[in-house]
C-alpha cells in the first residue's frame, strides 16, 4: 500500500476573528432551526487551535458550552462530525486510537497516521489523555494489538524521545546513511532494529539530511524511500514512510 498521511490539510485561517466566529455560531443556533451552512463555514475552515479559541470565546461571551449547544441542535452523522471538530487535538487522537484498537481487528492505518506523525509533546499529551479518558495505558494496548517490528516501532515512538535539535551534522548523517545501507541493501535480509533506532529517535532535520545523502552510499542508486520500500513490508514499512513525510513539517 502506498501510505499517505492524512494530516495538515486545514491551515489556520488568515482572516480569523474569534469574536466574530463565536457570534456567528451563536446566531446560527439561536431560536428555532439551525443554520448548518454557517456552522460548516465557520468550523471546517479553521485550524484545530483556532477552533479551541472559538470554544473558549463562545463560553466567555454567552456562558454556554459550544459542544453542548451543538449536541442539542444537531443530529446524526453531521452532529458527530461537528462535535469531533470541536475536540482538542490530543483528545481527538486519543479517541481515534482507542477506536482503532477496540473490538475485533485493529486499524493499523489509524495507528500510523497518529503515532508516526506526532511530536514528542503531542505524544505525551495523547498518552495522558488516553489514560484520563479510558483509564488504560496506551503503550500496553499497542503492545497487545500489534506485533513484530511494527509493534517495536510504535513502542519506540511512544517514548517521545526523538531528538528535537535543529542543528545537523553532515558527518553524523552520513554515518546513519551508511548504517541504514549496511542494515538493508548490503546484506541478505534486513536488520530492522537499526532502521528503528534511526527513524524513531533522530530529529526530522537530521533524517532529512540522511535521506539526501543515502543515494550516495546506495550501490543500487536507491533513494531512502526506495530502500524502505525494498527492505520493508506491511505496516512497519508504512510507518517508516509516514515518518519520512514529516520532513515537510519540520
């Protein structure tokens, strides 16, 4: 599967007025009937952080909880979607992770989309929110619901131990590129543990440099993405590809 991280498609609105948005939503739900189009236009076109500002402002202006008003005025799938938009990002992620692992089967794509693309602080907040919401340990649930190298990658990422230094040493990046080559292309089979160490703990700036340098050590003229596609398979491959897509955000 060619994995695509579905994140970051909604950017912060440039002409954002939290007071105007709160007032628009209040008017849209005031009295008989509901202006659903106004609700959609206001909330869908705001970033998660902006929506949280609106939630706070709505309560300070009207003494009412925006989520409660949404629940009372809307119904069905539309209500569920708008309610989800109003959740803080960490809570939305925690709920999504629980849903991905609850019941029969596991939604590995959801696990990848969240765990493989969040920052250290975001991971820590998700773990706390998950425990608060469900009185369960996220790492233990991940260990129970996944296996093999994919499990090890997710557990490593849940430690929130990625280097966040923006400085990059070309020599260290070249050393990691060589390590990845030796662990993959250069031998029969793949030493996934070496990929795990580098992909789960190095800064995104460092990884970007590693990716730039990798073709210079590859005897097959692979770039790093091609090497991952060649050496990995299944969920662990998709997780590492998702990590690599974070370069655009770093």
